[in-house]
């Protein structure tokens, strides 16, 4: 099982767009991908062609089942999606309470990754949440999405001192950053990018430039690879996906290899 959690200490950073394009990018390299939305905003589905009026999701029945595979829908070849769904307030509360139960997620998440060569990607709500703590206790790789702005930099201390995540993350698991919407035309933006490169080095898994290809792809419910394969944004995510898979391949006990890495 290879589990990637995608998080951010604040909203509005493009976290869900990053989670979706990581899923598409990893699939392009031949892996199976199960992508699951833990965010009540229920926005991840809109990146995978699910109609706006389609309210189906997994949360309303998740508490009663250990195997979540029947709840997943095939959204493209090799990609399965578990949308959060439109859930009444009491249903959201029940699910949130279940996430506090030790071991609640272990069997369901393992079921999603039971097929060989599967990578599970969990899109988490922004900020602190029960989902953040429950999922990152299982994740092989925690990916935090930030913007190259002062608001994101102000939140770095919580990420660096370990208080944003639970203390009992898996031994050997890793943490990395994606710096999103990088604009080299802005001086402060460039300074923050250089600061992150110096401070976090190999942990900086991706620098995704601001690119009109992303809103255009989102509007058409497609990946940036489909919408604009020759764009800077697509190239940025190709590099990011390779770095993410390399991190997974280096984690002991994670059966994921970067294609071609043995040559």
C-alpha cells in the first residue's frame, strides 16, 4: 500500500487541483490510482468529470463498512474516485466522530490499495481536522501545498516543528511541499521560492507555476495533461510526480518504484 495525503494549513492554495493532477500524473506512468475526498466541500469530483448535480459519495455509508472498494467509481482507465458526496450535517458529524476512533481507517484504506501497483491519494480538508490526523497516521508521504506568499510562509513554523501533524506518524514516512502558483514576475514570490529551496531542498517536491492551463482544465473537468500537454504547468507536474514516486520508492516497505529507475 502506498498512501499519499495532500494537505494545507490554509485554504485557497489549490490543494485539490494538486491532488487531482498528482492522481492523473501517477496514472500516466502506469500505476493504478484511488483518489479519495475527505473534504466536505466535495470539490475533488469536479476534476474527474463528475456532473455538478451528481451528489453521490462514500461518506454517508463509510462508517458501516470496512471495505470501501464498492463505493469507488471508475472515472477513467486505472483511476477510481471516492467523492465525499452531499451529506447532511448529522452524517458529516458521524463520519467526523468515526475518524477519531483508533484504527477506523486502517482496513478501508487497505482495501483501496489491495490491488498491486496501487497508489491511494487522500485530499484532506484545509487546516486542522480529524481527517488530517486520522489519514496522516497511515500515510507514507504527507504532501503540504503552499502558495509562494507571506501568508503561507507565516504558517511554516507549525509544519516545521511537527505540531501540525500527529506525533505518531508512521516510522520512515516522509513529508514534502508543493509550492503552487509560482509567478517569477513578482519579486516577493521569487524570494519566497528561493527561501523554500534553501530551507527545504529535497522536501520541495514541486514548484508549480501560475498557468492559465489550470483554470481551463478545471472548467472542462480534465487534467492539465489532457487540456494542455505542452504547457508549463503540465511540465511542472511531470517533474513533481517523478519526485513524489521517488520518495515513495525510497521508503522501506513501500512497493512503488519509479518507472525506469532500475536502468
